[in-house]
């Protein structure tokens, strides 16, 4: 694990690291914010943040304004990249931003050429936390959140790892990426077909609306969604609300009037999410 | 003046506009944050923010986390671009980021090919405020701040416009761009020679250390500077402190232990500056 940069921020440190990942078979970059207490010898709990399509580890750290509140609360934030990267990693032959680099969907691909590197589910669920917990001053007390494709990631990673996260939230998550009703307008259908093959029943293993029915843990879900988000129809939060209600899964959707899909929206409401997670992480 | 984008942010609006500027003879882009009160019919005072080398109107708005506090305080923030732009605008033949596009130094160039467009002093001092005050719900009550080259800009624009700003601050400003002692290591000397010609006495008209001696207004200066800023020797805050002390100009330098030159530093201390400006703007 190699430190590639660090910046002091609100009394703590924002750091970027690179390491050779077994799951994704490439050099992965991630960012971490460590509050002052973690630099002074204490171990602190971690909020894992998963970013959206086209992002890297940098977008959230630069644009969300989360460090101020994380510093106050004494929690670390870990931001992985959104896909494997590097010369040997498959890219979308059509050059779309919705498949390939920056678009790993936090799942384990089964189809070539993707399967060799696109094992993001295992990377963010296991390999990265194992590394971070071994090398940095953090505890195994974890929460998870994310934005858009990363909101989808947070939902499925928490749902498929019962007992592993203290709390779960998402901003404008892709809730139902396999939805047939949207056809090609869906983020996900073309990518899921490429990464997981044509059998759509396999896609349900990475679709929050499909997963929520059969969970052994009913970890509450907190979602913030902008009402003026151009992507609202494709994100389908109402489908997740309906599915959650049908099986008694606790869920809160804050519909934010006039907000869109940008980081200006995330920044406006990140403080509430951080305090929500801190309550679970520090209890 | 054409609206090119808007995002709701902390109950207010972040907007980007383009307009044809007389001073710089090109299409200029700027950003504005309007707090809720300004959208509800009130006029609010403005903090003008000048950004650093390589920046556009976007860096501060995306990275500083200023909107949260501006929303609370009820002040607008206006961020101009850092240079003229466009096909006909001169660029540095050597391709350096320290001259040409993104590097206007907030001065009026006198030498060709720069003089045709690089009239940033007049643009940020007069043309942009005149436009903003005519078209947006803001008052003529102004403060000014900036980062790095934009800190230099804030210093010289306020010093050369007595009575026009209620308060002045800067993050890691270039304090003495014409300093001979630094030779080519200085930001500014090569650019000032290009933009203003070889007569160094002309450079003093845009150098805070040179200007401070002969001011009719002694507007206090607030500076935050990171102690681990790689650029510290070239920024020369101590030269400004010495010059200010020599002529009795009120100045405060907060040396921030371990902070560097990045926006992580600006974000860490922007709240204090915003509250400082609001006190002057709202009194």
C-alpha cells in the first residue's frame, strides 16, 4: 500500500493510496479521510462511500464537504475507485461512460473480457476493508453510503453482507438496474448483460429491488433524492419503496424539492447522513 | 447574459452565466451563488471570489464548501473566471500554466498580443460587478477574497479601489509577484514582463507589497496561509506583513500548521473568512 498524496483537512488528513488488488488484478487507488483522533493514536469507525458513474476516488472527497463533519464526529471515510483501471483492463468498445472504466456497478462480472478485473463487489466488500483495517487506524465498525451507481453499490453490498454494516444510506441511488420496463433507458441493462450475461435472473443478485424481499437482516435504509433529478425515472426510488413496504423493510425517502443529481445536491445533505451514520457507528 | 446551468444548493442556487465582455473582448463565464433570500425577492450583499492559476469559475464553487455558510449568512458569492478565453485570445507560446489562459493575474495588460483581451483588472473591478448589480438580486455592498493568484487579485483590486469593498481577505496569496530576489522562481516575473513590458516600475502598480505604502484607505487584511505550502517562499506573506507593519496597515496572518496550497486547505478555513466578511457586509 503506497501513499500517493496527502492533504491536511479540518485538522485531519485526506490521503490517497495505491495497492495491487487480488480481486481486481490491477493497481487500485482509494482515498481516506482520517480525523484528528485517528492521527493521535485512536482507532475510529469507518463510513465507506461508493461513488457514481464516471467518478474516481476524488469526486466525493473534493466536492461533498464531508470532512468538516467527519472531523467533528471522529469518523473516517474511505472512498474506493468505481472500477478497475489500467492498460490491461477491458473498456467499453462503444466508449460509453455507462460500461467499463468508471462503471463497475460494484458487482462481480462473470463474462469475459470483464470477469478478469471487474470484481468490484468482492473488492469493496472484502479486500479493501481488510486492507484498510489492517493498515490504518480504523476499527471493524462500518457503515456504507454512496451516490447514484454508488448508492446502488451501498444498497447491494449491505444487503448481501448481513451484519457487516451498522447503517446504510444512499443519495439518488440506482434502485432497480435490471428493470425491464425501462429497456435501453436503464443504466444497467446493457452493462449487466455485458458483465453478467444474458440470463436476467442472474442480474437479480445485484438489484436492490429484487434482493430486498429475501433478506435475513432488515437494516434500515435512508435515501435522499432530488425531485428535479433528470435521472429520476431511471433511478426508480419508488420501486424500492414499494418493495420495502411489501416486505416490511424499514426505509426513509427524503424527496428534496428542486435538487438535481449533482454533487451540489449531495453536499447540501451530506451532514444529515454523516450524523445518521455516526449515531450507529459510535453507539 | 445567458444562464448556462443551475443547481440548487443549500436552499439557494448555484448558477453559471456567460456574457460578452467589453473589457476582455470575449465571452466570459462566471458563477454565482444566490442564497434563498435572494431568490425570494430580497437583495443581498456579495463576496467576490478570485481564483488561482489554472482555475475557472468552477473550482471554488465545487471544492470550497462555501455555499453552506453563505446560505446561512444570506450573502451571495460571485466567482469570475481567471483569464479571458476563446479562439482569438493569446496563449503562452511555451504552454506554461503561469501565463496566458487561466493566468490573467487580475491586471490590465499593456503589451501585445496580451493587451487586446487581458484586461482582467477592469473586468473584475468594474464590468462584472456592474453587470451583476444590474441583473441579479444583489446590492452594491461588496467584499473580496481569493486564493493564490486570486489572493493577489483580491489584494490589488481592493487596494486600488478605495472605498469599494467592505472587507478583504486572502488564502495563500501571491503577495509580491514582482520580487526580484526570486528571479524566475517567482510566479509573476515572466508573466508580468509579458503582460506589462520590461519596465519593472510598471509592475509595482499590481504588486501588493509595492502598493501598500501609499494607500488612502487602510482596509484591514486577513490572510490564511498553510505552513506546509510548497509555494510559501514564492508567495512571500512575510514581505507583506513587513510592508504593512512599516506603514501601519492593519493585517492578520493566520499561519496554519501543516496545511498546504490545495482546496482542502481553503475548505478548512473558508467558514471563518465568510463570517468575517458577513460581519462587514451586513453591518
